[in-house]
């Protein structure tokens, strides 16, 4: 199965350099504008299903990018959420949350979850995908969603994922066997 992964578009938290975690923050006007710019390059006709996090920044990215999408093709799944940063939710991303990520591989963020827990959610999602007859799916989520695909499809370690600076691009492709 081919998986095309897209990150959700830009939110108000992204613009303010705040770590959203499980905060259900809205897309910003700039985020909406960017969706409209890149969405025209994606053809839904060969995609069997679209899976998005149940947080509005992900599912609204799908709805804005693909206004023709129906509830029969768009599935919301909480397992595709970002890591829960707990008490560090909406704290400065670049100065507080990013430097602390490696300390929370196995130890949960205070009142949140660890990356190991987030990867377990993603493992469950990937295992469920394996059972489906789809040839090509689109997944829309966050950085932890991307890490989960890297870990459970490409065999990377969470340490490897966290060690590399995340650089946005229009999409990533994975092959699930």
C-alpha cells in the first residue's frame, strides 16, 4: 500500500512558535492560503481513503484541500495526533519543547505522554492499515504522525527521528508491506 503523508497546514500556534500538542488550535489565514496553493497538485482520484487526525488542524486541512471529499472517504482517527506535551502544551516550541523532546522518549511529558506512547498509537494505526484492501491512502497529521510512519514502516528509531531537524515539504511517500 502506498501512503502519502501530509502535515497539517499552519496554525496560529505555529505562527507564534508554540507547541500545540493536543490543543485543538485552528488553522491560521496563512495556513488556509497555503493549502489552496499546494492542494491543486494532489489528485484524489487514485486515493482510496484519507485519514486525518481528529484535531481540526488536520481534518480541516483535508476538507479545505479536497472540498469534494465525502464522509465515505475521509476518516478521522485520534491515533494520528501529535505527541501530548501535557504541561508544556502551548509553551515556546523552539526554546522549551524542542530541546526537551529527547528526554521524553520513554518518560512522559508532565501530565502528557512519551514518544514511546505516541509511537504505540501509531503502531496500532499502521497495523490496522495493513488489514485494509487499499492501494493508496493519504494520511494527514503532525510531526509525531510522521515519526510513527518512519518508525513503523521505514524501521527508523524514535531517537533517529528526534535527532533530525524537521523540514517541511509538500509530502512524503511510504510503502507499507
